[in-house]
C-alpha cells in the first residue's frame, strides 16, 4: 500500500497512544463484554444481554491488541469473550443477521491466529445459521427476529453487508461455494434496493416474505424515510468493498465507490460526522462511529483500487480516511488512561432518547483503521 509518509507517521504515533491507553484499560476490565461506559467505566453487558449484536467487538479489540503487542492478557480475555458467546449459539432467538459481528471478531479471529478447532466449529455454526436466514423469494438475508407483535420476516438492512464476510470465510474453509453464493445474492439484491442513484443508501427494506416482492423502504436508525443515516453509509462503503475483495465482482467495487464518493461529498468542513447527512440543523447530533467505520472502508477501497487499473483515482479515499481519523484523534478521542473508552459522541440511532455517548464498536473500528495504516491489523472481515 503506497501512501504518504505523513499519514504513516501520524498513524504510528496514534498506535502508541492506543497501546498506552489499552494496557490499563484491560487491567481494569477482566471477564467483561462492554457496550458503553458510565462515568468513564465500561459496563459489563454479558450478564444482562449476552445476545446483543455488539458483543463481538470487545473480543475484536482484544485480538487486535494481542496481534499488536503480543501480550497474553489480551488473548486470554478474548478467549473468555468467545466462550461466553457459546450461550448465544444455544439460543435460536439470539442468532440473527448479525452473526458476523458476533463471531468474526471472536471465533474467526481466533481461528485465523492459531487454527483453533473449537473456534472453527463456532464460526461454522454461526455461518450455517446465517445462511439459513436467506429467503430465496427476494434473495435477502432476513434481518432480526420478531419482537413482540412486530413482523420482521420481510426485512433486510444495509448493516448485513458487514456480516456477509462470515459466509465468504465459511466457503473458504469448507471449500463449499453455497455460502459464497448466498452472500453474493444478498449483495446483488442490496445494490438494487438499498443504494440510491446519488450514492446515499436506505437503512431498511421490506419485502413480502411469501413472494419476495418489494414493499417499502423504512427510515430505521436515521432521521426518516429517504434520509441518509451516516452509519448506514459507512456499512455500505466497507461492506461492498469487502464483497469485492472476497469475490472480485467489479459491480461491488463500483457500488462501494459510488457510496464512498457520496459520503466524501457530504463530510462537513470540520470533519465531524452527523448522525444523518439530511438531519435538521438543530439539534445537531454526531456519530463518531460512522467516521471510524467509513475510514476503514476508505482504506480498503484505496488498497483495492491500488491493485486495479483505476489506481490513479484512489488518493481521495486514503486522504478522506486520514481526515476523518485525524479529526477523531484530536477532537473526539479520550486519551486519559483512567477512562475506559476511546471515542466519544457516538450515537446508535437518531430517534433514540440518548445520544452522543461511547459505543464499543466505535473504539473497535478506530483501532482497526489505525492498524490498517500501520500494516499491523489482523484482517478479520
């Protein structure tokens, strides 16, 4: 990967800050799975909601830190997270479209490091379940399970693009193409129904689960129908880039570029990303997780284009990643070693009651993005 020495030098300095920050954090947080913080301290979610979709990201941070530092404490804690998630594998209602988010940063990461057979088993159980959610009428992987009287049988979401790599991985390790076929069918569907002409994306699409006909687009976690939820944009950039990396399908690369170009054109001058690019001016709500995820996608897109005939147009992607990460590091990162989280001002959804707090996947993707630049990342997607 050919990028400026200034960007590499900056990333190495931030990497040192991450190492210095995470060492006391891990010593304070043993045998936990955090989602957010209270008064700067991680809150363990594993005893309250082991099925929650973000419960793989702490394990992902631990594996990345183990690769970066070689310190066994990170490996030991990552293995504890992985084993805790076994409870989810035995609960059909805890298994859903987010199996990739749960087991790619945990079991699959572990398998990539030392070919652990138990981790292989966990990853393949999760992949088989994810494949089983595919509805051939509509060619989509169903999102969520039903909650109360809400019918979610026909729903698909842009987030699922980031879960498809679990299926690509399963095809690789089993030499069974059916997983890859399902992932590619879903990605083809997503190009048609999620990505708008201008490069913005829908969050939720509803199909008729019986005949597969398109019914409607739903606003979801953004401002509303037709708006532009920025984390959804980030999932699209990174997700379609990953589908291109795993398949070589040029349409996926072009789709990633389309979404990325739209995102870049909407980055505010200060580099701080709102929850929705089309939200009202007030209240002004931020989502630092969107910036961190988009940066990861931009870097992978830059790398993919550097290997293609379009290498001459790839500089804007690495420069955009650098801009987002640099702004985060200077304005939205907490480097105080007494505080557990790194990123602040993260938002899960526009219409939630709570906004601009710490969220574990924000920290994960920020760390991953920096390690992508330094070349020390464990590639788990």
